[in-house]
């Protein structure tokens, strides 16, 4: 493409002179810049194919996957036998954001102790 544009500008320079070639180069440069902008905007907003995205942002604790039977938070405790594992939350996209001292879990949090001094006891 660049070779074709350069050849066209050289032919214009030879046939019409320096002033005309300069004006044509300005117009061609503007058009190519606009085309590049359109391509980049389309690429930016196009959804990328592939697996779903898990995005978790937490203040104190952030877990992108499952937190089954976990003790999350200051002074949290889990005592006793663990529960049977359950299937995950699925393959969907996750976007979790918690506050400054919050806990963010992007999957399942079954049988978990979440928060300051929380406790899960099982006998």
C-alpha cells in the first residue's frame, strides 16, 4: 500500500509539479490518518474472542475464583470438617469491585467465613 501511494506521489510530482504533489500528499496523509483512526477505534471496542474474563478488585481481599470453605478477613476462622465441594459459578464473565476494607470473590464462597472476626464452625 505504501509503495503504491509513493509511486502515485512520484507520478504526480513528475506530471504536475511540486506544488500539486505537495497538496496531494497532504490530502492522502489526512485520509490515511483517518482510516487508521477508524481501524483503531473499531479494534478498541470490539469484544475479543476467548474465554470469559474474571476481573476482581478488592480493598482488603480479592479472590478471582472460588473461595469455598475459606476464612477471609482479619481474625476469621473456619473450624470443623469441610463441606462437599460444589460446582463452580459457571463460565460467565465476572466483574467484582469491593470497597477499601471489603472482600471481593469472583466465584462461589460456599461455607466460608467472610469479614472481620467471622467464624464458621461445623461439627
